[in-house]
């Protein structure tokens, strides 16, 4: 009997990968709760920054797009760049995609992945089952990758928690709990700015603390995009067009350049439609740096250095670190110690070759962990269009 391929994760990249593997005729077992990070770690009322064309989960069959889901569900068609996608709609789209293209999804958690003596892998599930897989595709999304900078983490001795002095933005689904409270949100990206807006609209007094002059900014609306540049899912620019449709050469760049581009391209910037809701409702404090953080009687206190060099202390009832995610194999506890030790990594991310294969034959990574090798497009749902068919073809050729 041919051992199956295991896909760890049931978010957009995991579901898309599984759909392409199934189309190749490869036996596959897929594990996870569908769209769980989107459902549990995104705030209610959130709107996607990405356009509809950048939000399609790829499949080899027709009828898989967000627009197809809108038609099936009988809701307003989301197709133009001006159309804004509620997170609840996107979650429902992902669940519909799963039911249609990955109906055999197993809603269990992978506890561990280790090598077995046969050259493949042994997986243990939280159901207690052990089984062998000939290859594993890791598509665990943002799980375990929330990043809190060291200078902020010191405000929470027991780690970031919603009920402590400091938390991460991914820990809040319902921001109404901050009604009547003073809230500091650290960050300048869409997550920080939208978290601030949603909390303010729920009745909180919000201050966004951002590092750098002019750090808080908003993108241009679609009708103000340059017309004589190539179009991409993220706007009109030659660099965005190249990174969106031709990520293959990206992995041949020097490591320093690759990591820099992942951080900077499509970096911190509020969505054009958020500006009106933000300005006049959320206070902004742009600082040179955060010197330290602590807590007094359970109330957080930030010491910040202004651009004039002076240090000031800012207090609040709670601090939310909207400071993004950082790929760290050490945080992927389900990967066995031997695998994590043997994997070739670059600044915490796996080094991937052709077909998204890691340095360990049969072990693949897709989604955010692949961004350091294939570019910023892997941070976005539309990256499935490039990643999933290539991963499936490589795996079929190598382990068919």
C-alpha cells in the first residue's frame, strides 16, 4: 500500500496544497481545523486589506475563486479592487473551498512529526493515532509565530496574554472588552491601525505608538494608482508585478537581500479605506524607539524616546503588540528535535529549493515559512497560485 502524503494545516495554503495533490492522484491526509487562525485570531469586524484578486485560494479545477463563492452563496459579488472583503466572508469562503475541494479533511491536531526507519515520516495525532507518511507538507500558517519584541515582552513576565498587561494582536477576537479602557497599540501596519480603529469604535481610548517619523501612513485608493505600470494583485509597480508573478528567481538572491525584501516590500501601511475611520478617532504617537516596558500594579508602562531625544513614560490599562509574525522553526514544536536540528535554515526560516522542498527530502514548507525563499507574495493568499501547483508537481515527481 502506498503511504499517503500528510498536509499539516487547513488554512488557505494547506487547503490549496491538498487540492493540487488530490488532482495529481496522490493519496493525501490533511489535518487541522479549517481557517482556524482567521476565525480565532482575527478581530471581529475586520476587513481584509487585500483586494479580491489577491484573496483567491488556488485550485486546479474551475469554480474555486472568491467570486465563485459569492455567486454560490448569493451574496454581493466581490471582484473590483474597490470591493472590501469582511473577514467573516473570507472565512466562509475558505470553509466552502474546503468542503468542495478537500472534503476528507481530518479535524485533528498533529502533535509530532519525526523520521521513521523507512525513509519517510511518522506522525502522531492528538487522537493518539500513529501513522507513516512518505512526505509532509507543512502549511501551519501563523500558528506559534506571533512576534513580540524583547523590549515589550518584559512587560509580561508570564508572556503575552489578553488578561495581563500586554498581549499580541492575534490574541483578540473581540475588542469590545476594552470599552472605557485606555489602550496602547504598538505598531504601524494594517494590523495595528485596524486594531486601534476597532477598539476605538468599541469605546476604548486608543493611542497608537509607532516607531519612526511618518510611520503611520495609508495606501492610495485604486483609482489613484499609476496607470502606466504593470498591474499586480497588490497595486501597479514593476517590483510588485515581478514579485507576484515571477517568485522563482527570488531564492537565488543573497540571503540578506531576500530577508530585507520580505520585511520591506508591502510592509507597514494602512489600507486606503481605513484612513477616514482612523483620523480623528485614534491618537498617534511616533517615537524614535521604545526603551523599555514594565508593569506597576498590573498596569503597563512604556518608556519611549522621542525624536528630540527625550524619554517619556506612557501608561495605559493594556498594551497590544501589533508587531507581526516571525518565522522560527523553534516555535514549530510539532516538528521533532532531529528534524529541526538537521534542517538548513536562514535567520530562523527553512531554506527551500525547487518545489518548496526543504533540505530534508520529503519535507516541504509553504505559506509564510516559504517567504524567505520565494518572496513576499508567500505572505498572502494569492501566493497559493504559485506555490501549490509547483509543490504538488515536485512531490509527485519525487515521491510518485
